C-alpha cells in the first residue's frame, strides 16, 4: 500500500524510545499514553507510532480519557551526600555537562563556583553554564589541550551526558579520576565509562540537592587556580589554531558581536561549526545546535526554520557549509514563503572539505567530495530570498544585522580564503 514497507517500526526502532504499530483502534489510546509517559518520566526521546490505513479510518469506540503521567525520578536517599563528600575532598574536580542537564544550569554554576571546578560541555550541553563564565571551557573535548586537562582530574561529575565519542572524536577520553554520573538513563552508568558513583535521576533535582550540600564549601583558592589554568588553556587553543580555524574564529567573533545574547544558532556539520563548538560563546542552554552524533548533513536550514516557528520569538541564525546546504536547499523556499528573518551563513570551502582533508591526511584519492557549487546569490534570489557576499568584516556584520530584521531569509555567502579573513592578529 502507499508509503508502506513490510515492517516500519523496525526502521525507526534504533532511533526512538518506542516504536509500535496499532493493530486495532483500541491500541491507540494505550500507545499514546505510553508515548507521553516516556516524554514525562524518562529520558526524552522521539516515539514512532505506526497506524495502518485501515485502522486509521475506524472509530476507537470507548471513551478516551486522560491518564496520569509519571514524574521523572529524583536522586535516591544518601547518594547526593556521597557525591558531595567525594567532591569536597577533590583537589582537581571537573564537571562535564551534557544536554540532559539543560534545566540544571543554575545549580551546576553554583556547584562549579563552590568547588572551583572547571566545566566542560558536550556540544548539546554548550551554554548550560554560560561559555563566558571564567570556569567554563565550553564544548572543547575535541581539543587536545582540554583532554590533557581532563586527564588530570581526580573527581569528575558527569551530568546528563553520554560522554560520547562524537564530542571528542577520540576513541576514549582519559578519565582516570573517580567518576560520578548523574543521568536519567540507567544504561549510561556502566558503559564505556563505568560510574564509581551512579545516581539515576533527572538532572535538575539531583543538582539542586548537590548544590545545597556544597554551598558552604570554601573553594575560593582552588577557584583562583582553576580560572588561571582555564585562561591559559583558552590562550593555548587560540595559539594552536590552523589557518582555516583562524579564519573561522575571525568570522565567528564578528558574528557574536552582531547578534543578541539570546540568539539561537542552528549549525550544520561543517568546519566553521566544528570550530564554533569550542570557540564561539553562547550564554544559555539550547542556543547551539550541531549534529555531532548523526552528522546529519543539511540539518541547519530546516532546524533553523523549526526554531523560528517555536514559541519565544528569539532570533535565529543558520550556519552551514556549502556541501551540507545543498542537501536541503529547497527548504529556502519554505523560509521565503513564511517570510522569516533568517540569516543563512554559507561557508564556502569547495565542497565537503572535512572529508577532503581526512582523505588527504590518509593519502587516499579524493572521490565524490569535490563537486562544483552553484552561484549561491543567484540561487537565493531565485528562491525569493535576499543574498549578499560580504567583502569585509564590517560588511559581514552589517549583513547579519540587516538579515535579522528582513522580511525574508538572507543568504550570506562567505568564501574561505577571502582576503578580509586572512589576518594574523588572532
């Protein structure tokens, strides 16, 4: 039948918390209750419910009544006290923050300040503790300078994070200290990084409890040392940038100064965004979206459109590479039809540059990664969007500011190697 395959739920099972098929109308209220129970009480994940056409056309029959939903778990009695004791005795504590801690930023900041602990985020956890905080190293496990620092920690508090390989792109992080894990997902407690102390809990109540237990801890001396170390690490990262990364940073610094503090950035899998993960500051949770795990090329533009249609009316900027943008280029028509004031920054570096670089570094002949680009300005105008190719940093900043006030999307095309990006003063 139309759109059907032999077993749809098996296709989505690896990507979802629940994948099920309604075989009769009476199954639907039960499956919907299961879905919303997962949303309310477990690790938030998508759910797929397949409803065959013949079932969809029938009446449920019985009354469909609301059901009570479970609450997410809090920390078991005594575990927060054990965690607090380990952290009080630590001489080199580090906090690692993932997207599961998005509602716990205030408590995490208080804990970091009480202990004098550095905070390292995953890409999904970026901004939960603001990146401009002197104890924050942002989403930087991709940098060797930060991985070395992490290897010196004697106690690590990991909150709402899988400690995923796709945040660091190394096979295994050097985590030699005592590991405290706070996570709603029990399956994360004994994976590649087994917890010395496992706290199965929603992040917010566990962190609030821990913050209260540590609020009288005097970590002022350690905090001064940690802030000094972080300052040196940040300087080292900037000193060790590649030529491309220096151009990224130059552009990103001007992008940051040209956008409001609460702007949401929808990033694609591209080198400009890879650098931004550690070098571009955001100041709150869910302000930086970058598909480190799935490498979902082309996601920036549709994600940005979705963010602009969400409640809150915050400014949104899309950042994509030239190759990734072409995966979902027709969505530009959607943004135009909706009249969205959306800057779409396209970093032009000759196709799939990261893969080109990886192939080159291994001595492998390039295949299928050097396709030619369209004229992005003509393409944008054909899709009823504005378009600009800046010729200076000031021109780039003006283009972003104008695009945030425009009546339709704006393509801002920036070419790697442009003379105005080649500066040696970073």
